[in-house]
C-alpha cells in the first residue's frame, strides 16, 4: 500500500480519509513488537540454559555467552549490515558515537516505540548521527541476538536517494555515502554541541591528527582521513605538478596479470597479495590518450606520468579492492583471491617522507573485512569478519558466529579495515 516514487524526494502514501491504512500498520506493528519480545525472551532463555548453544564459548575453563548482536536483513540490506558491523568493531570510532548525548527526535505517544515511517507522521527531523549512535549502542550489549536497524535505514532513504528501494547495493559506495553524511552532519553540530568541542575532549584525536575533507575536521576525518600527494610530470617539457588530495579510503586495482586467478591454491603463478595491489596503486604510470595532462608551461594537453605518494597515513586505513569493472555493457566481478596480512601491514615504503614517521606509526593490524559472495554487484550477498577483544567473529546479517584466523585469511576480501598499531603492541610482521 506504500508507493514510492524515486524521482521525488519523499514518500508517496495512499491512505483513506479515516487513516485506515495507518491503523492497519499500527496493528501489524504491535503484533510484530509482541513477536520480537517473545522471540527475544525465548532466545535469551535458550542462551542461558543450553550449554550446546553455538553462542557459548569456553574461556579459562568457564563458559561465557557471546555478547555480539546481529543485524536483521530488511530486504537486501546485507550491504548496510556488513559495513555497520565492521565500523562497530573499530573501537575508537565506535566509542566516539556511543558517548554522544542522546537526541529524542519523537515526542508524545510515538516516543520510544517502533513505528512504521510514513509521510503522515511528518517526521522530517531526522538525524543520521543519532540513528547511527543508537545502532552502535544496540550492538555488543548481549541483550538480544539480533537488532533491526529500520530506523537507520529510514534515515538513509531520506537523505541518500541512491539507496532507496530494496535492491542490492554496493557496500563500498554505501560506506562512502555514510561517512560523508556523518561528516557533514557533525560539522553542523550535534544536539547543540559542536563536533569540535566533543572532539577536543578526546585527547587521542588531537589537532595534529586531524585531516580536513570538505571543511572543518570531524571524528570521521580524524579517524579515516589521510592525505595523498598526486605528482604529475609532463613528458614533453618535464614540468612537474603536485597537489595534495585528502582521502577516507584507497581504492586499489587488482593487477591485470592476476585477474584470471580464481582461488588461493592455483599453481599457475604467484598468488596476488595486498602488497601487489598497493604497489600497482603507487607505482609510476604513463597516462593514456584519454587522460592527457594540461601542461601550464606547454599551454596544451600533453602526455605525462603520474605517481601517488601517501603524505599522511590515517589512524584507520580503509582499503577497497576494485572487484567490479565495466566491460562493454556489463559490470563484471574480479573474483581473484588477494592475500592480506592480519597483523603488521607495513605502509612505510609508500610514504612521501618515511624518515619523518616512527617505525610503529606505519604498522597496521586488521580490524574487519567485508566480503562479497556472488558474481555481480547488483546481486550476491555481503558478510563481514571482525575482531573484538581478541576473537574473530563472522557477521552474516542476524547470525553471528565465532570463527578463527585461518578462516578469515582465506576470505576473498572486498573492503579491508586496518587500525594503526599502538607503540606498545610490539613489532611483529607477517
């Protein structure tokens, strides 16, 4: 009964003058709430009483329950769930949002209730930061086996038109939109408190560590923000042009010589590694005819070379492997296995001025991996692996299971989240 026109910027709702459709929705919602409550009690009882439950783990001889919470799939929303679970396990980023003051956007009889979101509610006062905060707070509490992020998804529909509907979406594209919109909303202040005031309270996010993207710094740029130096040289006159570009993630090509390889154990040649992808990204390359450089000395477009250097590394290094490529009229997937380290990813050789960075500042340990299962960007399924308090978990929508390092390293990674190693963590490398 809900017709959505994606050409406009709102929902189009059919209802009677007496609001009968809305009454049916409210009745269905009450039934759903009752069912969820009963289901939670039943699952909690099973968790407490069953020693055979998959969510129980022996630690130091005693049995403890896993406190991880899954995210319900609202209709092909695994792309969102995989990103949310990954971000929830980046401790510094997650803690910032969880410590923000709560904002109650609804008043009166709808406050605190799960409701169907319609235009008739007049709910235009939406906050991505607030719904993101509430979602993160719901994870890792252990009070429920799965959380339904429909309020967050509703805000996504409202402010990110690209993600309206229930078709499969690109997890990387969603992550970029999410981080960009969180950044913009935090710049405008939150709950009457400016983002900078809250940022100042956290000494680990000092001014020297901030990276500004589209204006003032926020926790998004303080955590994920790095800076690239883009160096272009004219091959005719030798004129060199340099510019600095801020980034929140790096999109890496899988080198063409590895693209026909399907599995880790194929014997025809070496296995592609993350270092191969990073080297391909930063190596000197000659721009083709479609990318001629406008040389200011020659005063016309000329052949040139390009090279990237990393001028500043972020606290969390997000690496996106470009698995989807347009060929003719199709977007094909590169299914090549890419070997990646769990610990000790050394980024020093890609730095513009490596001598200015200490040995520990260039080492990164893996925090989370997003995996795409299937053959196409508009189909398939997304899941995530993430580490929490020394244990690896597999997040598959509402199902969360314990896993191990051996399983994680075999995954065909799509997005990798590496966290800067603290000085006290040692210097072992893989």
